[in-house]
C-alpha cells in the first residue's frame, strides 16, 4: 500500500516539474541559421544566432562559443544586439565561420541556459545542420607553363634616395645640436608643475576612458573586465593602503570584510569582481546591461569612497 502511494507521489511530482520546464522553455525560443549551405575552402559563411526570451521566466545565459568545432573555425564574433518587444526581448549575434578542409561538416546545436529565480536551470538548444566545404576546381587540360628567367634591373639614383635623406637628416641634427646646445648655452627655465590630480578623479578618468574604448561592444569582453578589475584593485591599494593586485577575488573580499573602511563596500565589490571572474575564466558572456552595471558600480564605489575632509577646530581660550 505504501509503495503504491509513493509511486503515485513520484509520478505526480515528475509531471509537475515537466510542466514547469515546458512553460519556462515556452517563454524562450532559440534558432540558428546559415546564409549559405556551401562555401569554397577559405571562404566565409555567416551564422546567425537568435533568442526570443521573456525575462520574467528567468535569466538567459548565452552559449559559450568555442573557436573551432568539427573542422570549422569561428573567425569573427559579432556583438549581441538587443531588441525590446514589450514583454519579451530578442537577442541576436552574427558569427563568421570558415573551413580549410573539404567535406561535409556538421554545425552542432547551440545550447542556451534559462536560469529561473527558483528551481533548476533549463536548456533550450538550436537545430544542427551541415555545411559543405568544396575545393577550388582545377583545369587539368591546360599544360604547365615554364619558369621565367630572373630579370636584372640596373640601379638608378632613386635606389639611393633613402641613404641621401638619412645623410641630410643627420647633418641637420648636428647643426641643431651645435647651434642650440653648444653655441647658445641657454639656461632652461623649469616649467611650473601642474597641480596633482586627486586619486578619485584619476580613477574616474580611467573608468571613463575604458568606457569610451567600447571593448565589450567590440566583443573584447575578457579584455574589458581585465582592465576594469585592474583599475578597481589599483584604487583599493592606493586609497585604503591594502594589497589587492596580487590577491584572488575571495582573498580580497575576505580582507575587505576585516577592513573597517572597506567593509561598507563589500557587496558592490562582490558584484564587480565575481562578474569579472565569470567573464574572464568561465567563458560566461554577460548581457549588455550587466557590462554597463559593472562599470557603473565601479564609478559609484570610487565616488562614494572619497575621504571626508574635516575642518580643523580651534579652541577658544578663556
């Protein structure tokens, strides 16, 4: 009796989980397509990835794209474009692939991961298809042409032009040194030093420069997070006088929890550094909004951690 009841409970739970998975996957539609099904060796075919996703069903994780699969190579990865469609969002990415061996090769399915707020992660994958790589046709009816003899060309004055220019530049440099450093002997007046830029302003300038380089928009995600974490870690070392460049993320966060001034910023540092580690080492590709949030969090951390200037108090003598 007990065994039969347990079987019914297990079957009912399996049906419920399957229904929930189908509902979550139903909110996400993924596809992959090629602009051509055959190319010549060395030519390129465009591969388009697309996902229509409802953010309410969970976070969408883009597939980890390797450079080579089944003797086909990805030579260029375009940025992920985002289009808002009301309740759903469409993501698109263009890849350029090529092959250097002839044959019929399989393009494998690409797996998208849906991570709901509660429950296990779900997988949605595209269909697989084949790409034909052909060799260049050679006309064997034509005979081989003989190798031509080497033709010797007599050198002219233009062949010595660079030597003439180098000699003129060298003579002009000697005259300059003689006139300005030996004959004139002018006393150099030291230029006034520019006022030192505060640490926070220098760091914010570096973050703005990194943002202006648009690395993640150019699909240089790893380089983007390497520069971002270097800027943040350098700032921590100079502002809080604590080592940061040589520590791992976990070691740095543990040290921040024990540091009186760094303790209020542990949560924002955790988001910045852990997102960077996933992008640099786990080949996880954050969404565009997550890239922008990372550098905005870094700006807030630098701006809010400025040292507070205190006015000296004067004691009145009675």
